[in-house]
């Protein structure tokens, strides 16, 4: 069952709600009794090399250009 992060606008408490996706948009009352809550956007952890920072000779950090990797949406070679 999906878990959603919710923040109370009245007191600032952040809490989790477990519910089916069909009920994701329903309001979630704060554990402290407040009704003014908002669902937070999910955070997604991604790993990879595209756009990673590298050290230069002077010791400053420079961002590399993203590396083109074929596969696109399905993992095949159709997207280049």
C-alpha cells in the first residue's frame, strides 16, 4: 500500500498516511487535530553519472554535461 507524506499547515507537523492509490486525494487530518493539511511531493532517489560534478585542476568544482545514453523509455535502441 502506498505511503504518502503529509504536512499540516497549521502546526508544521509532517506525518505519513498509508492508503490505496484510489484514496490518495482524500484529506488527511493532522495527528494534532488540524484539518488544513497538504500532501507533499514524493522524493525520488536517482543514481547515475549524468550531470555529476568533477574536480578541475584548480580545485574548483565543474559540472559535466549529461552523457547521452540510448534506450529511452523502454530500454531499447529506438530512442537513440
